[in-house]
């Protein structure tokens, strides 16, 4: 098999694998969100879901939400949100679910 044939075969296989693995992820308005089914247990939370955290961050920073994960923020429940900004930079910010405070860049 020639080098060109091997390269083409690797490209086709890698695109198939990446398409297959991404299609199994939950979707949030065309963007992939980890833990999209999580709903906050407390009604006193300022941010009750990963979707709400994504909306808050997107409204403040713009761009495209790449990923949202549940995490602890200053000992409280919260979310880590990865954003692809319009200028091409990728930033990660945290959202404190109790206070709604956004930190990091």
C-alpha cells in the first residue's frame, strides 16, 4: 500500500471515529454539553443546570460553548465551562451554582 493510500485511509477512519464518538454526546443548541441531564437539587441555587450555566457564560463572553462539567467552586456546587471565543481563543471559566458568580478567563 502506498503512503498516499495509507494517509487517505487514516483520514477516512479518523473522521468516522470522531463523528461516531461525538454523535453519542448530549447536544445543547448544536453544542456539546457534558452532564446535560443534571438538575440542581436545591431550589436556592442561583444556577440550577448546566444549560443555565452555559447560557450565562455565553451571554457574558459570546462565542461557542464547547463543554460544561459539574465541579466544585469554592466548596460549592458549580460548573466548569469551556468557551471558544469569537477571536479563536479557548477559555475556561467556572460558575458558582450557589451565588451565580463567574470566575476565570
